[in-house]
């Protein structure tokens, strides 16, 4: 081989080697430039987990639908299911346009403020603990829909569908956001030190006391009490649905309570999230067991409906304080809630207030217990906890009593006796839940 040819070959080999080396180096350079920072990874995880928690809370709507339909007569199942679907639809729209701005008005320590229409800015610095406004709104709106859905079961079987839509719009658009702003929006109760981690008072007691107002203004279902005042229970038509509904709600609560931690990355946040989940589980278990035992002693039978409501009672009671009590205290809080829910159902029966699903005992009474228990077991001022646990339920009860009362006076609240006897599925919606009867 000639010297010139050898030089040419060597030159081409060197060039090829250089190109190959450059090609190998380029992915490393690009990878180094594109690698996300720890803050960006934490931001992504925090927002992704909150999105999953929002979906879990949204799935609670399915639980409420099954529970309420199962606890009521089959002739009203379509009506209950439609109300639950519309609670979500109406609630999302009203909370988007008005409710979110009322609940989170910004720099605020008063009673009433307004931030903006809609969600607001969609840009967020990608740092740990920061939430994109879109996912923050998504998490908050499913809470609003939950508060509204609680009432559906309390007024089942005798309320006009149009009146229910009016109620749902007012609660999710105004009543719930205004009282919610007093705590979660930085309002006057928050300034006093009132604490409600995930909503025993802000969500559940509001729905429970709104339901109590509706049940009182409507009056009992036909046949629920005899002329002499004797109680005549109207059994639910599907305990399988009701049980499945409660189990779905229990699963959904792992979005409700752990999701309220809002930030999940970092050892401190991770530890808090798993404590919340464990306390939620323990309180629910204590509630279901103690409620069943209480009902067994009181009525002589292990009543499934009492056990189901006991599980929900424990979940509601722990919601305000699941991040700030021990495992043992969670068991105690849930167990006491299990007793209270049975006593609350008995109290309503004695007062002849017809609440077909026990919405007030579960969400109203045990919601108040959760707020007060936060002051007893948590490191919070008991007097302030009692104040907040009275004021917010009173706000919901009084305002919704006025709304229901106004509709009753104008003849727009309750269906006729004939329509109630036939069932709201046919008279209000024109369709049965299970096809044509044989």
C-alpha cells in the first residue's frame, strides 16, 4: 500500500471515530440537559397523587347512589340515582362559576369574599408542594358535590325533582362555599384557630344539617308513622346495593382524608399520609363494630343498616382530626361515633323526623363529634372547636330551612299524595328502575 493511500485510510478512520464518539456523547449531554430536578419530580408526584385522590372522592358519588337507592323503596330508585348524577353535574358548574371564588377569596379573614370567576391562573412554579390550580380546583369541587349528595337520601321519596335541583344549586354555589371560606378560605374561624383537616364540619356537617332541614320541612313519608304516632319503618329494597355503596364510600375516603394532606413527597408528608390512612381505617372499623353491638343490645338483632351507618359514622368522625391523633385515639373516636349514630337514629324516630338513610345521624351528628373530638384529642383549643362545630352546622340548617320553607309555601317542594304512592320513578321521570313489572 502506498503512503498516500495509507494516510487517506487513517484520516477517514479518525473522522469516523470522532463522529462515533460524538454520537455516543450526545445522548449523555441531552440526558444531562433534560433530566428533571428533584423539585420538578416532587411537583409532578404531588399533583398526580392529588388527581388520583380527586378521582377517588368522585367515585364516592357511586357509593352514595347505591347506598341511598338500596335504603329506599324500589319505586324511587330512578329518582335517587338521577338526583345523585345531577348533584355532580350542577355542583361542578356552580362551583366553577361561583363557588370556588367564594370559598377561596384570597387575602381574607372575614365572613364573605370573592376571588374570581372560574379557576384562575393555570401556571405554577414546579416545586415540591406546589399545586397546579386545575388539579386543586378538581379536588375541591368533588368535595362540594359530596356535601350536596348527602341531602339526597334524607329527602328521598317525597320531594319534587325541580325543587331538589334548586336546593343543589344553592348549596354548592353559595351555602357550602361561604361557610367553607370561614375555615379553608382563611376566614374568621381559621383566624381563631378552628381546625378541620378534611371536612367533618366543613363538608359532612353542612350536608347533614341541610338534610335535617329538608326532612323537617318536608315531613315524613306517607305511612312512616301511624295516626297515633307509632313508628312504622319502611324497609329499603336492596341491602346488597346499600352494602356495596358503603364499601365504595370507605374506599373513596382514602382520597378524601389522605388526599387532604395535599403534599405527598418528602419523609414528613409521606409519614403524615400513611398515618391519616391508618387512622381512617381504624375509626371506620371501630364505628362498624360498636354500632352493630349497640344496635344488637338495643333492638335484640344485629342490624345490618346500623352496622353500615356505623362504618360511615366512624369515617365522618375521624375526618376532622385524622392527621393529628394517635391510632388508639382514632379507635376511640370511631367507636364513640358508632354509638352516636345509633342514638341519633333513635332520636329522629322519637321526634318523628323521617330521614330514610340516616343522613343527619351519620354526617350531621357525627360530623359535629369529629369537630369537637379534634379539640379533645388534638392540640387545638376546645372552645374554638365547639364554636366552629356549632356555627357552621347552624349556618347550613338555618339557610336551607329558609330555602326549603320558601319552596313549601309556594307549593313547589313536595309531590302530591297520589304521586308519592305511585313512586317518583314513574311520576317524576316516567320510567321504572327495573323494567316493567311482571
